[in-house]
C-alpha cells in the first residue's frame, strides 16, 4: 500500500490509539448478539520488549456497540475540541453546526441520529492492556475508561423568538481528553474522511493515514486487518477480501493509495 498526501481542507486531531484500534463496528447495524469487540495481538514496544496487547470494547446492554456513524460523530466532536484549543474536556456547539460539519440536513432525522449516536458513545466501555503509551514513564499502560462522560442536547420548543442559539455540550472522558491534550494525536483531513462512501474505507483511511505517515508502504496480515477495523463478517480470508475490495478501490480512486496488493505467503 502506498499513499499520496491529499490537499488539506477542514482538519481535526485524531487520537492515535483510536485511529489504529477499533471503537466501533464497520457497519450501520450491529449483528444480533454482538455485544463486544475484542482484539489481541503480540507486538514489540518501543524498547524492543515483546508484549501482548489486548483491546476490548463493550457496548451498553440497552444501546449496544458504537456503529460506523458514531466514528463520524466522535471525530467531528474532536474537531470542536481542537477549535477550543483543548482548554477543557467539555465542548460546546450548536447541533446545526455539527450537522453542517457532518454533511447532514437540519431535519428531525438528524436530531434523532445524533441522540442515538451519543447514547451509544456514552455507554461504551474500553479496556486496554499494554495499549496506551505513557510518555513520561516510557511504558505501555493497562487501563479502563469510556469515550464521553455526558452530553446535553437542546431542542427548540414551540415558537423560538430569541436570536440566541441553543448550545449543546459533550464532555470527553478524562483519559481521552488528556491523550489529546498531551499531543498524542495527528492531523486528519476531516472533509476527505467524511467524503468517503464506504464505512470500511473510512476506517482504513484513519489507520493508514497514521501508518503511512513515515513510510510509503504498509504491510499487515489480512485477518489482523479485519480485527483492527472490527469487520463483522470476517470468518474466512475470502470474506475479508470481498468486503475490502470496494473500499480499497475507493481509496485508490481518490489518490490516497497508489495500489493495494494481497500476497499469499507460506
């Protein structure tokens, strides 16, 4: 896989762990009975020590796991966080401004979609083992946390005569916010991300945008890639190849990737 840097437009800051590790499924509706995402893999830390990294995402019993749409909402909220210069983990915004950033219309459906998304994001629990890097002590941490702690959404009630907009808010979890504020982020072309048609293409874009930052090529085992992007139908390599074809083609068509090769080894 090789990249070509896109022209920057609306930019946000992407938390590096969340760019590489899944917090949502790569679909618009969770498969029946799917309540968690679990990733386990062997890797080397920055000192060359071999560690076993584990990453578990658990959705709430009522609202379930985050979906593809929730990645979009979370990144747009991170855009507002960046615009506030990371002063506070609570960000304020009008829902209309968020809809414009997402490319949604100002309709009842948009308000309902946002509310459902925030319910899923606020109900999720992340458990990480050897996944978060501590810059100060130069080691990986094991920790548990959420994504957002709370939210407040305001709607017009009856005839609205005031010129003041209705201001909503979302409070990021302290662990995620401190990771943003400490600089463990990279710039992401938000407009390009949102313009992608396929949810899987968006996940690949985030991950490869990080991986191809320092090298023009990136190589990964096919089934490991399926786990990294929380592909729901990934029982066999043939399933994964089928689901990746259109997203790969889209990333090549827009010029982000030069080519993609699937190589059989052993």
